C-alpha cells in the first residue's frame, strides 16, 4: 500500500535533515509522526520514526542525569513561568532584563552585544517569573537554537524601540522567528493551514524607550503597527510601565498561587504552589505528595474564593489565585 505522504510531512522531513540541535530534531520527528497517515503501508515508517524519537529523548535524559549541558541555548526553567525576550538590535532587551531582574547583561550601543541566552528572575509579590534575554531577532543572524528556546518558553516578549525608524521591520523579524518556532500568538486565531504542532502562547509587545517620546506620537504609531498584539509602553531607562508590567507577566500565563496549611496552624508563609488555572484540590494534593492525593478525603478552604472561612470542599473543587488550602487524608 503506498504511503501517500502529504506535503507538510515532506516539509517536516526536510527540517529534520537541516536540524542542528536535539530539540529541533525531536520537534521535527514529532510533527512527522503527527502528520503521517495511519494505515498498513506506513506502519514500518511510523515505527522507525518513533524509534528515532525515543533514541533522541533517551540521549537528552541521559545527558541531563549526568549533569552535562544538553544543548547550546538551553535555559533551565525556573519560577512560575519563562518568558523569552525577542527584538531587533538595540531595542533595549538587555536593559529591560537588567531593570526588571538582578541579572547583569552586557549592555552597549553597538548591535548584537548579546550572543548567548541570559536568564534573570523578575519578582511579582510572592512569586518570580523568569525572563531570558536573547540575541537580536534578525533572520540572517539568529542562532540555530533560538527557535527551540522560543518554542519551549511559556510566553514571548517582543521588545521594540518606539523611536526607531525601522520599527515595523523589527516586528517582522520577531514574527518570522515565531513562525520558525511554530508559535502562534494567543491573541490571534488559529489558521486553517496551521500544523497540528503549532503552539499558542501569550505574545506581548513592549514599546521601549518611551522616555524619548515627548508627546506620545511614537507610542501611538507603534501600538497601531503591532497588528492587535497586546502592547505596553515602557522605559528601561526611566522605569515607565515596569511595575505595572510585573503582574501582567504572571497573569498572562494563566496560573494561580495556592498556599497550604496544616490543621491548627497558620498558612505556610513560604513560596506558594503555582498551578495552572482550573486546577483542583486533587491537583494540589498531587503536587504536595502523590500518597496524599491517593488518600485525600476532603479539604478546607480559606481566602478570596471561599464562601466562608474553612469551607469544606471535595477533591474536585476548583482553586483560585490566593486560596489557602488545608488537606485532610
């Protein structure tokens, strides 16, 4: 029986041949498996693809267990979520990273100062969100590992200089990189021809250097140019908009913070558990300990989403941001 492979499969196969990193190879193989027609004529090819993918995953897991660096450009995720900063040369990505976190990137007036990914942790109330500075998003200069880093992140911050003459070109460079990473902005609807492996992620445009915009003209033009993407005007130099940005970096990830408490004690003052929106008491118990989830009988709820303090709820009760939960097994 002929395989009748679709054109999208052959495109993914070509991308596999050109892949330079483990992550790029894994993503190409996953897409090929998803696009491969499922019938008797493709069983051998499907088994071969799954075998190759399994081998790559085993190699990556072994390198991680051995403490070896898995790939150039890989950044271990920390905190409540990971945002990757994209933008053209001299848009101010590194300056924003320095202003929002304790990271100390190299900052200079000449382009392409940033060569490797540099993470920093931005604090919002009782959690931290990871920001990752990256080289300039210019097609001819973008490193091969950058699309994989973008694809693996929870969100993307596109940094543009509102006073730049080529602002729209800078935006196109970032959008081309998103397309290479197969990431669709969450604020835009899916296309009919999108690959099944295209991921929807929050993408926010930061119009930087508003300290150079005396009357707001540049900001208005920039906001009009971004095509409906969420837009925030900021200044890494003067601090405009940065404090208001911190809660956005957490809330746009659609996650919640939940504290736990033991019976008869005050809530745990340590870091909260960070869960996806829609998570339940059972999901929280699983995060605390698997055995606790298995033997959970009920929970008591305090905080903004409780009908009254100490409300008794079952394992399927949905949780909200700021809840305090007492688990009973």
